[in-house]
C-alpha cells in the first residue's frame, strides 16, 4: 500500500489541518483581547498626556521665567535658553530611537541579567507612548518655552540697551535663531537616533534603572556575591 492510498496518512493530515484551524481561531481571539486592552490603554493615555503636559509645562515655564528674569548676565541667560532647546533635542532623539530600536538584543541581555535590559524592553514595547511623550510632550513644551524665554531675553536686551537694534528687529533675529537651532539640532539628532537606536535605548534604560529599587537591590546582591567569591579565592 502506498502512502497516498493509505487511510492513516489522510486522517493524520486532516487532524493537522484541524489543529492549525484551532490555533488560528485562538490567535484571533487573543488579538481581539489585545485590541480591547490597547483601546483601553489608548483611552487613558490622552488624559495622562494632558496632566503630564500641564505639570511639565508649568515647571519649565516657572524655571525659564524665574531664572532668565532674575539673571543679570545675558550670556548666562543665553546658556539657559540653549539648555532648554537641548532638552527638546535630546528627548526627540530618545523618542525616535525607541520607535526604531529592535527588541531582540535586549531579550538576550535580559536573560544574562544585564542592568537596564528590562527597562529597554519596556521602552520598546511601549514605543508609541514613549515616542509620544518624548517627541510631542517634552519636545513641543521645550519649543514653546524656548520661544517664551527668547521673548524675555529680548526684553532684557532692550532694557539694558546693550544692542543698538530696534526691538522688533531684535525679536525677529532671536526667534529665528531659536527656531533654526532647534530644527538643526533635531535634524542631526534624527539621523543619530536611527543609526544608533539600540545604544540610545540602552543608555536611556540604564539611566532609568538607577531609579529602580529592584535593579539596585539586584546590583548590590551581585556585587556582594562577587566580593564573597573573591574572598574565597584569596
């Protein structure tokens, strides 16, 4: 009897098809559940973004207004303005890197208990929220605050009469410079983030792990165990 004519081979193929069909149905159910959870998470995310944006914008506005208004040195005020712009550029780099990074190397790093690997996986798996927070929330806030800080800087220059230019012309020049520096910095940052996405995500995750209590405890345990092993060898 040949394999094509025999009954057992036909019945086993039928069972295989049935198993495949059941697997496909189960996957479809899981996808539906994930879709519902994704909708719930997305429904709550705009509210969180609203609260975060309000709090961060208040903090940044207070910092820029108080520091730049009270500082008499114009060079120091310019450095504070550039610092606000650089924060927006750095967070833009992080948001793009998280969106374009691969999870695979961090999974192997997490299996070896490398510090920051778990945080990196969480960042990549929540790439939509992380990129929204970094690019939209912090990036847009820094753009708005830098413009407001620039207007305060213009007023200080006009009051001190250190530059022999009209206030309107000075406002155009400074606001244009702020916009040019911001756009140029983000343009350079985008190419850097895409090229070095895994490195950016790892260093960001490592920094976040410094504030994770579980990571600190595991780090202490590993250092104590290493010290114990060295003592035994000696």
